[in-house]
């Protein structure tokens, strides 16, 4: 993974399927057939058990909004320096 990019880290295993992320940001999130949210175009990291997606700075606020409404806090935004924002 390249440093210097914003990224979303999503713990899908612990998602409860509330759908708040989808309601806030349907461009990037959807509900899958199993009832859990899916981060569109994300890649799975089996070692960390996380879905990750690099995003442009222009998309950070949209993803922070989705992370902020998640009732189980399984969506995190990581800045280019590796600091967790949510």
C-alpha cells in the first residue's frame, strides 16, 4: 500500500448492516445480499481482516460522513501520515 494517500479501512466482519453508511453515501457504499454493507471497489486484506480503499482528498468528507454515522464504528478514515481520523 502506498503511503501519501487517504484510505478507508472497513471491518466488514463486524458490520451489523444498519445501512447508515449507504444512506449517507450511496456513491461508495451499498448493502450486499448478506445484509452487510459493502465498500465499493475496496480490496480485502486477509492478514488484517479489513477492506481498504485508497481515496482522493476530495472524497474524504463523504467517507468521514459515512464513518461518523456507523453505529458500530467499523469504518475508519486514515490520513496520508497513517493517523486514524474516525
